C-alpha cells in the first residue's frame, strides 16, 4: 500500500515524532484524528474510539474445529496499547463486538487479561454492546452502554438510518479496493462523509465488507463519501467512486 499514490485525494497528514502519519477527519463539524492502526481520536475531549476488536475470535473458531494461530487477542491488545500510549486518552470507547462471543471473556488468558487491565489503568473505559456481545461481561473492567451521545455526536455499534447525522459507528468492517498498476489492493478503511463515519474493524482476525456494498452505500445516500485506507504507516484518502466493487 505504501507505493500507492495515483488517484488519491489530498489529505491533511500530521507527521509525528516517531515518523508515523495520521489524518484529520471532520464529522458533523467536529475535528478528529484518524490513526493508521484504525483508531479515532477526539483531541478536544481526550476521547479514543476503536471498533470491533473481536477478542478471542481465534478461540471461538477453535471450538468449531477451525484451527488458527491463537494469537489474535494478544496481537489486538498490543496494537491497542500502542495507540493508547500514543494519545494518552482520558476516555476510551470500544464500539461493540469487543469480544467475538459471550464466552470470549472467560477464555482470555491471564496474560491477556493483565494486558487489558494495564491499558485501562488511569482512564475511563466504556464498552458499547454489539451483536456479538450484547450483554455486559464480568471481569473485563470498564462500564457498559448501548450507545453514548456527546454533543452533536452519537457513538454506537451499528449504523442507524441513512439520514442519521453525527454517528460514529462500527459493525460493518469497511474495506476499500483500488486498482494500481495492474494490481488490486484491498485495505481496511474509515468510511466517512461530513455527516457520519464508519470505523474499520480493529481486531486482528476481523473480516471486512467492501464499501461499494449496498449495506454501506445506502448509509451515505449513494457515493459522495471517502474511504480513508489504512496503510502500514499512513492513511490514503480515496473517493468512494474510485474504489472497486467485488
């Protein structure tokens, strides 16, 4: 993805001391900083949002006989710890499907549980309940809510109606596909317009839905929105009209 350049919309890049890049995104008149790891930071409120961690997806699949390396939870938590360390938020909101199923919290290793406690230390933490984890869970810290409204914004798991304004959501795991020099590149992305933003899935084993799928397009009333594609160290803003369908 780092070699991709042609056809990209100009993006405001904020170079940090460690060489990483972030991108400014404005939703409902509120300025955010999107991070290439797939997290969203609201500087004015000291708020960090992530979506669809799907912790313990690997162990859930193993129970069904699908054997994958059991490292998704440690990997996801390590990436999350890096982002939290970067921004030092006062509040973290995890936007639902935080665990892959109701038993995920019980299957966490002691090491992963300690890592989660360390990430939460010194800040408020809210778990938004999703369709994979619709009930409060024991032993994971934080508070539980169906959604959180802050000023003109509403943080929730799944998008509501196409006409909703100021929603920050997850659930759909947006990915964008673009053609470059005879190859098609597919990346997780933020999907956003001036009115709303759909977060990329943060979890290591989370899948994705093409932003040209009608489930996503309909929320933006056709295609006047942008895919902010996640590269290894930067974000590429691409008009949805330039992205390829499956």
